[in-house]
C-alpha cells in the first residue's frame, strides 16, 4: 500500500484483465477496472460495516470528463470529515455512501412518480368521465372548452407541473385574440377541474388558487328591434345555415327557451300543445312546461316531415326521436347546441374571397367580411331575451315572463308559491306569436 498516491503512479497503472485497487492509509484509493478505467474511492467502516464510496472517474485522455487527483482528494477530505463527525456523534455527521444511495433511490422514485403522473390530457378525460358527466348538465360545454382551449396548449404536460403563471398566460392569450368571455369561461372550467384533481389527490394544490378572472364580466343587454326581427327572419331563409338550425333559431324566438333546450327537443317531450322539458335538460333542474303556439308546432312538424323524407320513413308512420337530430346517423343525439352560435357568428362575419378562393383583406389588414344576416351582432341567447322583452312591452307581468323563461323563484316565494302559471304562459306565448307574425309580415 503506497504512502501517498501521486499523479504519475495513477497514470502508470495498467489494466490486468481483472479489477484491482491501490489505496493510501485513511481509505483513499483508486480502482482499476479491466477496461482500463480508473475510479477514485473512499473505503471506511461504520459500526463495523464496510462502506465503499465512489468519488469520481480519473481524468485522462480516454476519459476527459473525469476528475483530477486534486479534485478527488478534496472530495475525499470532505467525506472523511462527515464520517469523523458521525463517529464522534456530532449533528453534522453523515454516512456518505448511505446518503448517496438514499439520494439515488429518491431520484428513481421521483422519476417513476413523474412518469406515472397524469398529463393534462389524461386529467381532462378523468374529470369529464368521473365528475362533469355525473354532476354537470353542461358537461358537454366543459368538454368542448377543455378540448379547444386547454389540451392544444397543455395536453402533453404533467398536471403537477402547471403553475399559476401558466394559468394567467393562457387566459391572457385568449383575451388577446379578442375573446374575453371565453377567457372567463375557460378559467371557470380550469378551476373546477383543478379542484377536482386536488380532491382526488392527483394534485397537492390547485394552480388556479389565487387567480381571478382576467376579463370584466359584462351582462348582455342585446335585444333585437322589430325591424331587426323581420330582417333576420327573412335573411335566415337565404343564409348559409342548415335548415335544422334555421328552424331551431326561429323556434327559440317563438318559445323564449334556451339554445340547448330547443336544439335538444325530442318528440317524447311533446304532448299536444305542450312541450315538457325534463329536469335533467333544464338549466335549473326543474321540469318546465312550454306552450307551443301554432307557428311553433308548424316549425316542429316541418322538421319532422323533413327527417321522415330523408330517412325514407312512410308518411303514415309516427316519428320518434330528436326534432333536430345530429347529421351523424350513427350518433343518436341532437345537433350540438354550440352549432347555433357558430352558424350565427359565421354569417355575421362571412369571409370575402377573391376569384381564386383566397381571403380578401381590408386596408387595415383585417380579413374582409360581409354580414349575410344584415343585423348587428347578436347571439342565439339574445333571441330569448328579445322575446321576453317584447312580452314585457305587451304588458305581461314579470312573474309570468319568469315562468315562461323557467327562471328559479327567489326567497320564500320558491317555497310557498308552487303555482306553475300554465294558463298565463299560454296567453303570453300566444300573444307574442301574434305580435311576431305582425312584425315579420310588416303589417
């Protein structure tokens, strides 16, 4: 055993076909492998147990990323001090080989945990299947927002790696593209999903905690005037919108019901002059009866007649199904309610193209478009507000209009007043139908 290892001694050590070591007193040494690699080590004992700690590979021409003898000896002195302190019972004492092994095991465990951690795409799927579908009537809207706004940006990232800054930047990006309302809607869904992940111990905390909606909430007040109603009614007939969605928009205006409720109407919900929206489809969870005027029944009948013609159902046979079915025959479901707003928005800003089919642009660089409906911007939900406003102008009381709209009663009224206002709802919707017919006929 040499008294002190020097650089020349280590450099001249040759591979012999089997492993051997050269070390000094105190436990510092170098191990020579059959391959010719040389590794510095520290050999020591703790409680009679022999410990072997690698300090690093010797740096030479074949292994330029190794460490020098000086660096190895410095590392040895540090580790030897930890062992001496441990044997002396001092608090700073450490068993370096054991500590290194534990650190390695921790890294492996963390790596395995990270590998198994859910990605955002996986979290979205679990949230929709195990929470949204069970507890939210609007789960399809959550699904749509997550697939459109979240998965394309965060999908492959681990959910535990998302931080508050990521949430803020995502919401700001949506606002910057001109969609403040969608930014707020997206934030609500993110917050709900992240809280779900915390409840299921998928995340230790929600990255949405402490974040506020970045866009101011503005209550919509848009209603269409009588002139706009007539223009819209006429233009719908020639707009680039499917016959089913045209009919649904007109039925919305006639009945003052919500887009999702109208587009999802099923023949089983219709009994004579009354349409009963089941609680599971109503926003407030309350079963709701809607009077169908003659015009409303005519629109429904025409839609059913068209379905029977397309599906080659004999005229004398009854049709049982959705009044506005999805065009995908294999899916027994209505048209997606979001299709209403997409169709309206597209026709309000119809892109103008040149003869080659390429987008034309204004002088300011914005895409050129035309308003095929010839009505100022509105959403399908504004048709519901428009009908309610006209009924109020015709003299109907708020209680009756609220009953038509299926608004939840407030305070003690919801407990003690169980009257459903069916007679009054019929009068209001019949009167509104007559007013609407006058408007669209321009008499």
